[in-house]
């Protein structure tokens, strides 16, 4: 549970170190509802750059940052994709992750959630230990940002083929160059990341915060992200009571974000849709392979994936996500969007979409077609990060899919093929046997390879296991509040 105080001396050292840096810590409840954040802290925030390693930015690790990313928005930033864009009657609603502070992606939320229960209970020593953040690029940046604020060493462990923008960002934020560990391959080479962690963690000063394994990652999305989706839904349903929250769609890396689906399924009967790259169809077909949808598809079933609570698996090709990313970001494609009559609000929102965002949208379209969803069925998903993280990928895509250059006719052909052509292929509604197949695939990673005890692994088959997890939040929040009270007292 990580709620009892493990080592009072470590906790006390953490308090001294954090107080000296002026750190204060938000609770999970505050991140779920930032209007409850202490007004004195909210006032301080207005003068803080959202992309600076400033301690108050911890209080911006939520979905309610406004367009400027400095103030609060009562409804989380989102865009509703209408049928003129998607070709389906069901509205597809995308929440913007690039409004999160420091890294422009919501993975900083997962990083905070994985570290803070350890920090406030004396399980992590920010003075003596280094935090290791295994990731395909955004979680490790979130971890490095949190580490920098706390004044501890944070080590990013990521595949060497991730985007140049990620490495540039890391170069600016790590304390020492050897705090970036490049492992072999691309986003689907997670085994290599684990191997690097295993080797580094032989040194007790290195603490691995494994997002694929830490239940706090599931829990934080189950609480914070699900509440954000519900707030958007309540906003859209105002004056339109017939609108249902019918599905939550998320391409899975760690499957943390998909945790929001577990809450939305329970409270609204939403279908939970896990998405992966067609070139690496692990959930769909026990498959493997490399792909270009950065951040997802890690060739294994994460420990924190609530497989038995997943209703649909959908796979999307990286040719489709590459093509749509280029059409959205290459000015030469604009006439094609004009001709299709895409609304200005959608055009303006495209800058919030990275590759996995297009993947989520395409999967939502495929889901709407597969399940026969209509205009009263809203599908919710996230744009984990935005286009700003990937300009360096455009030349590759132009060469790969557009014969070297995008033009309006090629853009229209790409839209016809990949957007209009999004079909019910490679979508599977899961019955019990199919869920079991995916669940059992996880055995090889977690029990055989990573040494998780069998009984612990199998406990995750039961609904009770997952439904009891949110009860950790009040206990974690109490521990955070107690720690934060002491920080405040030391600051006086
Ligand atoms: C760009 C991007 N999209 C999607 C995901 C998947 O999110 P999750 O790890 O919560 O499944 C990640 C995770 O790192 C990501 O970086």
C-alpha cells in the first residue's frame, strides 16, 4: 500500500531537503479538483513559468490548465470531433495533455503519482538516492522534471530511437549527461529498458519507478483523469441530457491512462478500449514488431493493465498516424482540409495532437463503427502530447508516404485512405476467453521474467482487486498532507 512510514530518518531527510527548496506537495484530491488548491499557492502560480523547474509547477500537474497554461480552466481543455471530420455520428472528444506543465504531456502526472507515496513515507531518499524512470520518452521526462524540482538525481532510461525533441529536452533538464541512458531500439523494445533497470538497480542508491508496474499510475488516472473526463462530459451534456459517456479509448504504453476507463466503466458503463499499433499487435494477436507511434505498444502486457476490465482492443497502423500527422502539420495540406470543411476549432486543435493522439482518434472511429455507436454516444480519449514534440519526424514521413513532398491531392488521398477508410478491421470485442488470453500473456513478463510471485500476479484477475485500489487515495493523501504540513511549518 505504501502508506505506513517506512523509515523516519529518510523521511526527515527528505523534509529537510524539500523545505530548503521551498517545495510543497499537492494531494491526489487537489490534482483531481484543482479549485481546492490553497488560494495562496494558486496566487503564487500566476507568476511562475509553466515550463520552468519551479516547485509550484507541481500544482499544475492536472487537466485544468487553461490555454495559456498559467491559469485554471473550469472545464479541461478538449476538442469535440464532429462527423464531418470523423465520418461517424458519435462525437469523439479529445482531452489535451500538452497543457500539463514542464513536459507538455500528461505523463508528468504518472511520474508524480509513482514517486510521491514513496517520498512522503520515507521510502525514497532524495538526498542519497537516484530516481530511475524507465520509459519510451514522456514518462521519463516527467520523472526528470519532478526529480529536478525535488533536488534529486533523476535518470531517464529510454530507447535510442525516440524523437530528437525528447532528447533535446532531456539534455536541458538532467543534472548530468549520464542521467540519460539510451537503450537499444524503439518504443516496442521495453525488455531492453527493463534489463538496463535491473543492472542499474544493483546499486541500492538507484530506485526504479517502473510505470508499467506501479499501481499508483493506474490509480492516479482512475481518479484524476476520470474526473477530468467526467467534467468535460458534464459540460457537453448540459442541455443535452441524452448524451452518454459510452467509451474511453486509450493507446497503451504503461496502460496507466486506461485506468481512467476502469472508473468510467464502473460509474457510467463506458466501454474500455485499449489501443495498440498494428505493427506490434501484442494484445490483439500476441504479436510483436517495431512501429512509429511513439509512446505506445511495448510488446508486453503491463502489470497495471486492468485486462479483465477491458472491453475492446483496436489496432491502428503507424502509416495512418504518420499520414494524419503530416496532413495536420504540413501547410501544403491545408487546401485539403479547407475543401473538407473542417471547422476552425478542429483545425486549431490539431497542434495538440502527437502521433498517439491520432492513433486514439482513429481507434475511437473504429470503435464507434464496430459497436454501432450513434450521436448520443460520446467517446472520450486523450491527446497525450502535442505536435510540438515531433517536427523532426516530418521529413521521414514525407519521404515514407508522400513521395518526398505533401501536396493537396496527396493530402486528400491520405485522408480518404486513413480517415474515411478507418474500418472495423483489427478491432476485437473481448469475451471472457479473449480477456484471459491477454491476461495470461502477461505471465511471461511478470512472473517468469520479472519475478512477481504467481499469487500476486493472479490476484489481478479479480474485479475486487481493481475496485479496491482507489481506496488507497485517502491514505496517500493523508500521508501527503501530513508531510506537506511539516514542510509548511519548516518554511515559517
Ligand atoms: C505520447 C504517448 N502516448 C501514449 C502513451 C501511453 O500512455 P500510458 O502509458 O498511460 O498507457 C504514452 C506513454 O508514455 C505516451 O508518451
